[in-house]
């Protein structure tokens, strides 16, 4: 499984790399705090595969990285080679990139 650190993701975002950031947390989690990704809750992801880019890296994230890791593996098993897990999730983002992002 491919993974990216929050530091690597921030650098790619700052460079303006063409990527798709998907937040697979629940709506209430997203409403509490987010880092600008597109919300597709985990339970809805497989029914929304048409929303995933086939032309650029798709980075999945959740709270701590566990849910997004399992969804990254599930998508890779379906042939998606451009899917990457954000290691540590939004908690790592809060710790390492932006402490104004609240933890829960």
C-alpha cells in the first residue's frame, strides 16, 4: 500500500500538485474540522467510485489513518493504482502541520 506523510502532502499542496484529497470520515467529523479535502464518507466510498480521479493521485485520509488505510487497500484490490493513504490522518496534520486544526 502506498502512503504519504502529512509533511509530504503539505509540500505537494504548496507546490500546487494536481491531486485529489478525499476525506472518508463521517459528516460530523468533517464539519468539526477538515483540511480541505472532498468529503466521501467511508460507507459511501465504494458507491461513489465515479468521483475518484483516474488521472491524478487520490489521497485518502481519516482521523488517524486506519480507516483510510483499509479503504486504500480495498481500492488497490479493485485495480486503483493511484490511491495513497495519508499516514496518521488529520491528527498527524494537527500535530505536524497546523495546530489550529482541533483534535477529537
